[in-house]
C-alpha cells in the first residue's frame, strides 16, 4: 500500500530578538491572542497581584519615608512587573519564551522596551501577509472565472 503524505506549512514567520530567533504563529487561532495581548497580560497581572496583596508601598516614596519600604516589598513589586513582561512574551511567542530570552538577556528593562517595536513589526508583517493573501484570492478568483468563461 502506498503512503499518502501531505506536507503542512506552519503559518507564521521568524522574529529575531537580539540573537534569538523566535517564531510568531500567525494562524487565525493565534492572532486573537496577539490582538488581545494587553488584555490577557492584564488578567495574568491581576492574578499575580492577588498573590502579592501583602506588598505595602507608601503612596509616594520620598526621602522621609524611604526607609519604610523594605527590601522584600521592592523585590515583590519587581517580580510583579517581571511577571507582566514575561506574560506578554509568552502570549506572543508561546509558553517558555520569556525564560529563554531572559536567560540570554537578563535585563528586564531592555526586554520590556523591546515589546513595543516587536508588536509594531509583527502588526506590519501581518498587514503585509493579509495584502498578499487577498491578492492570491483575487488571482484564484480571476483564474476560475476565466476558465468558466472559456468553457461556454
């Protein structure tokens, strides 16, 4: 019996952050996550905030109350921010991405700053892909109508 083999090409494109090449899944299923990344990350942040309710910061940190803020609260607040940034990387590129990138580039500020240009570049590429797809559909439609007209 002969095997039938159909290759499937993943929908998406590579995105390079520093020297790390990631894959952005541009399937319709994943685009919803990309469009709602902020909302999904906010939800994860809210869950993290629930765990960190014990953190106490004065409304404003001044020289007078600086000593009131203990090191553990500062670490907890930083971890909360890190979780928010990590959630965005993992939502955009898949679970475990942030750990991989952070291992190579352990600079949360730089990684957080990279999120905006990454988002803009991905959005631009998605628009280009949509334009290409629309063009392909139009060409297929023209071919079909041309063949149909020639049969008459």
